C-alpha cells in the first residue's frame, strides 16, 4: 500500500471514530469532508478490512497518541468509568418470557 493511501485510511478511521451525526445535513457535510480528505478515492470494504488487519499495531499507536494529546490538553481526565465488564446471556431472560 502506498504511504499516502495509508495516511488517508488512518485519517478516515480517526474521522469516523470521532464523528457523531445529529442530522442529515451534517451527515452530507461530513461526506464532503471525507471525500476531500481522501482526495476522491473510494476504498471498498475489503481495502479497509485489509488495512485494519495488516496495520493493527500502527492503528493502536495512533489512538494511543490521540489519547495522550487529549490528556495533555485536559480534554479528558483519564478516569476509569467501568472497572468490570461482564458478559451477559440472553438466556437469563427466559424466566420473564410467557
């Protein structure tokens, strides 16, 4: 993969992670920003999946660096919200079924 394509896909992943759309208008505006960011490239799902598979370590480092910057600018506190994550089973709800 060419280095510029690697950077563009990283930008796309970060952009999608931090994008929360509230309306259709904002979604359309965001699509134009993504098109500009990717320089009119349209990677298919296989390209993105292969990129994620082949570059897991680099992607992890990008997000770690993003968190470090956010902490440095005091945008996040870094406190643990949920200390324990349990898996739940849908079968426990059977007793409530009729």
